C-alpha cells in the first residue's frame, strides 16, 4: 500500500540516489580489502572463543555444539552487517549543522532518502566484504547449510523483514535527536540494547530466564537471534536452518 503512494518519478529519484551512493562506495575499493581482513579476524576471534568455552567444560544448551556455534557466528555476522544503519548518527550531524532544515523542505521523504543511501552502502559492503568473508569462513571453519530451498527462501524473506525492523528502530531513535540535540547517547543506548538483546554476540538461551524474557519481549531478537538458532522449550529444531 505504501509503495503505491509513491509516484513513479519519486521511485526513480530514490533509485538514482541508490545508484549514486553505490558509485561513491566503489571508489574506495582498497578499503574493502582491509575490511575483509578485519572481518575475518573478528570471526576468527569469535570462533575460538566459543571453541575454548565449549571444549573447556561449558554446558551445552539444547545439544548445541561447536559446529552449530560456528554457523551461529557466521550467520550473526552477516545479519548484523546487512541490517546495519547509521540513521541516528546522520540525524545528529544534520541537526547540529542545520542541514536538516534543507532536507525537510525538499520535495522528497527524508526517511526514504536515508533508506536508499543506507541500502546502497549495505549492498556494496555485502558484495565486496561480507559475502567474501562469509564464503572464506565457510571454507575455513565449515557451516551447516540449509536443508531445502524452502529454508533458503524463508531465510531471505526473514532477512528483508529483519532489515525493515532494524531500519525503523534506528529511524525512530534518530528522530529523538530533535529533542535531545545530541545523537551520541541515543546511538549508544540503541547500540547497547541491540548488542545485548539481539543475540548477535551471545545467544539468548545462555541468559537467565528473567533476562531472556526481556529479550524476547523486545524486538531486537527478531533481527538476528530468531533468524539464526532460535529455539523454544517445545521445539528443538532450527527456525531457519
């Protein structure tokens, strides 16, 4: 319904913004090479932390072993970066510099412009950094692959929905800058809540019951945890994989 409210000319404008930002991102190709190394190092550290914990006597949760946790680390890495946004920081910069006044009088939605710009950044990073890192990680450490095409399709649809959730959470947080006049603390609060309750770093099943209940009430777990190794007491199968 919302798409129908946007005219053809406006859709072309947002697509042009998307392409413009893609071209800007492709200028700095050497930065992506350094990013690949840094991201591989991050996954290496995560994998060996879990290897040390699981082989050092840490109790397994629901039969989850090292192969499952390696898969969890790789998928969480992809999801966290695919849904990455900078709306709060962008709003803070625009409000502090006064650029927001110009954006608000333009004949275009500032929200759609920000989404187009962010999507272009994420797509470029996916193709040039995140996907190569994920492929290399699969070859180095292995990974449980989807069992059917239905799982793959479900995962893709879930990623699109998770991206929309993450974008709107950060967009709403960015709007708070109009009252706080400073995006630093707003960005830190949202980032902290995402880190703790998304399950991207530590799966929610390792949390105490009361803390896990809070995490399942908040929307952050829908962005990463529920797409990865989400489990419930009545279901010991993977939701996506």
